[in-house]
C-alpha cells in the first residue's frame, strides 16, 4: 500500500462506485434518502443556530401567567437559570438545594424554567414537595433548552450581571459545583 495519501484519495471514487453497483436498487434508494435527510438536517440545524434570539430578550411566561423577559427578571443582577421538569429525577433531587440557594443568595436572581409541562402539573409538584420558589417559568415549547443548546435535563446556566453566560452545567448540580459557579458570579 502506498504511503501517499493522494493515491488513497484518488482511489476512493472507484471504490465507492464499485460498492454502489453491488447494492440492490432498494438499498441504493434507502441510502440516497438517508443521505438527503442528513444533509437537510444539517441545513436546518444551521438555520436554527442563526435564528436563536438572545436568551435575555426571549419572552417567558411566569407560573402566574404573566409574560416577561429573563433580563427583566435579572434586574441587573447575576442570574441562575435552571431548566427542569417534574418527571426528571436529577431535577427533583437538586431542587431543594437550589431553593435554599435562592433564599440565601440575595445578590443573585434564580429562575426555574419548567420544560414542557402545564401550570397545574408544576403547581402540584411544588406544593407536594413543599418548595417555595420565586420566578418559576413555564417553557411549554422548551424554547430555553433549544436556545441553551441542550435537550437534556437538568441544565443550569450562570449569567453575570451584564447578561453574559459565565458557565453552564448539564446534569445534576452538586452543592460544590453550585458554590463554585456562584462564586464566579459574585462581584467582589
């Protein structure tokens, strides 16, 4: 075998052509459709990335039904945005710790953005869990998760007072991780 990569690259079209001819019409059709779908998904993904609004400019709905923006909720302070759902075990485990941090960290705003559930489900969970949270959002269309670039839960986003994303944590947040990220947000 030649050590020249150009020879390998030059031989590829012939190898692909021979392999392609060996496939049945049905397999060629399926492969062609699969390649078109992948290409189209790439185009759509690129368009979605260009269409993302700034997180702070997005209209959000509070559990009370009021509409606001994350920037208005931050009110010039650092912001912690936790994306969660009632059916998510790691979300449920970290929620009491985040609720305690919301009470303790008066210089930081906390927002709890429920992903895809209705107000009754969220209210029932909060009551049953005896969680007294301020700034609970209903993100029925999971827009915040999309803008944050993650489809998994929980995800916690840490913004400084100027609205810049400082850190993000995908998955369950530990007390140590929360303390470390909050330390980055504090203005000394």
